[in-house]
């Protein structure tokens, strides 16, 4: 399971998703040339996006094939991504197992 958090530059957790995303074949097989942000997630490591990267990430979400992430996780991803864009020095963390 990969969880999602917004952290400040000091590492303080500012917000977190209630739903995580399950690592499965749909997510693992994303074409990195088509989905450069989500295609680089790893199930066992944390991945951090800054505000510039979050813009690209948010553009990927509506284009995802069905079944890669749940609708609940997609909503939270979009909301938390916007939190990063709205806040100074915030980062979006995908926290792996």
C-alpha cells in the first residue's frame, strides 16, 4: 500500500489521504513515457514531488486507464496536490511500505 501525505519543508505532515493506493500490475505497468510522474512510483520507497512536479502529476490523473487507482484515491490525490500548490514550500509524498 502506498499512502499519500503533504509535508512542509521541515517534514511536518500538513495533510494526509484517508485512502492509499494498492501496488498492483496496473500501477506497476504504467508506461513511464506517458505517465512520467506516476510511472516512477515504487512500492517500497518514498517518492516526493515538489510544486512544479505536482502540476505534471495532476495532469496525469484524468488520463489514467481504469483500475489503476480508485476514484477515492484520485479525488484525494487531486485535493492534496492542490494543497501543495496553494501552500508555501510544501511537498507531496507517496509513502511506500
